[in-house]
C-alpha cells in the first residue's frame, strides 16, 4: 500500500503540505508525519532550523533519492545517527518544503522514498560545500561586477539550473542560514577590464604598461610592471609585482590604474619571491620593515581588541583596571596611525616613539579644528 503527499503553495516563501487517501495510522495525515506511537507531533516544522539539522536533512534527501524501493525508518535512523523520532521530524520538514515523499508499508514496516517521477538532479556537493559557495558569493559581493564575484554567481546558477523546484527551495533556505554583509569597500564594477587584464598577465607572466595615479601626490605617470599576484585586502584590490621605475617589488591599487595593456614581453618571477613573506610584516597594505609596536587600550576597547586577530605576531596582556596591552612586530606606520586614531582616547601608543609623536600631532591638529583660536571666532562674527 502506498500514498503520495500533495502540496499547495500558500506564499512565495512557504509551503503547506496535506495528504489524501491515508487509511493506516502510520500514514501521513495533514502534512505532518505521526510519531512512532501514532500520535501527531506537537508543533510544525520551523523554517529556522539549525545547521546540523539542515546537513542531516540534506543526507536524508540524497538517501531517499537513491532508493527506488524505499528505506526503512530504522535504517534511516542508523545511517543518519539519530533516533526514529528525529527522522519523522526531518521527513515532515521535507514534505513541508515540497518534496513528494511516498510512504509504503510492507510486512508491517514503513518504507520511505520519493515519488518515481521526482528527479533530484545532479548535485555532486555536500551541504557544507554548497553553503561555502553561497557564503563565497556574499563574501565577494564587494567585488560585484568583476570576474571574481560573477564567476561564483555563474557557478551557483549552473548548480541551481540542474535542480528541481523543491530542492532549489531547500538549498535557498540552506544558503539563507548564513549571511555576510560587506563593510565599506571600493566599487570595482568600472574596472572589470583592468582586473581581467591583470589576471591574464599574472597567469601568462606578461609585463604590463599602465598609466597610474599615485595616491600621495595625485600625479599620473606611465609605469611598467611584472605582475606577480593580484591581492584583495580590507575592501580593496591590489597588484603586487616588480616596478621597473623603482627596481623594487611594489604594491599598486587597482582603482588608480587609468589605462593598462600588455607590453608583449614575458617575465620569469624570481624563485626566491615569497608573497606571504612580502606581506607578512604589513599591518595593512603597505610593505615596510617590521618594528616593535605596543599600544595600550582602555577597558572600553579591551573586549573588542582582544576578540580579534590584528596580526600574526600579536600578543595580548591584560592591564590593571580592565585594559589590554597589544604588542606586535609590524610595518606600515601611516596605516597604524590611522588605525590607532580610530579608537579616539581609548588607545595610547607606547612604542615606537615615532608613531607616538605622529598620533599626538594628529590629535593636536584635530583639536585645533574643533577649537579654533578666539581671534578667528571674532573675525568670523564680523564677516
């Protein structure tokens, strides 16, 4: 004996399952699977399920799709590593999502499978892998309009294209269990061609010629570069390579490249170039020799600072009164200064003295902006 669950959509985001033709107490009634004792379970499926439930239900989907004869409840429970009651709840959850679960009773035992006409589609991924792909799409949202974000989106679109509507809905809920919202970032949609040229040049070991605007002076000059690596850091894209003008390995911001083309020359990257070592001492993007840095944070910032990894070399020590002392071996004085200033009066540079003086000078200059001389105030009033 068998029966098939039928479904009717009630909104774009939810499904209500109901069953017809049930004649046995173990059959599905009202779209809710009964518990082993024949009673309907308390409450309905909650769409906000936990990650482990989603992973288990994904395994259940794959198992049912592979079995034409159906799988016994005890066998499902053993394979999923859970009790029978949990399997009942997961089956109910799949029905609620729109999966056509068929129940059959043979020799006094219940067997479960999907309707013969149902096709799961070719999904060679685990739930964690699909979740990671969806997670990556969010992580790369700051690069929307570039090959990086668009390629992830294209890959996910191809995966979804091979799925049925029920599984697509389920995977959408799976991906929706985690979200990433990008912080402040640059808009790279206008630099799609520039990024593509750089990517090709890195792969082909091709020298590029570019018109580049320096950030400090704003001057635009022609530079030749052997690009070793395209690098994403703190909301920005950079290219690292040998700068012919300086004869040194330098870092260039992609958005400051006005024009770019390959020169037709090829290069061989030095065998001793280690990208991780090159950026290892950097606090941000600027590559400078590492120096000892010590910064004291008051109790208002201690938890925030202590919960994060600012640099691989960092060490944290609790301070009397609830503060924390951060010690690092890093370079990039200008980036460090801006970072320290972002904490306002909550941070104090102890070492090096040069950084301490720079922070003091910046704070004094800022104070002057908010407290102009009295003579200037009187002049402003006369005007």
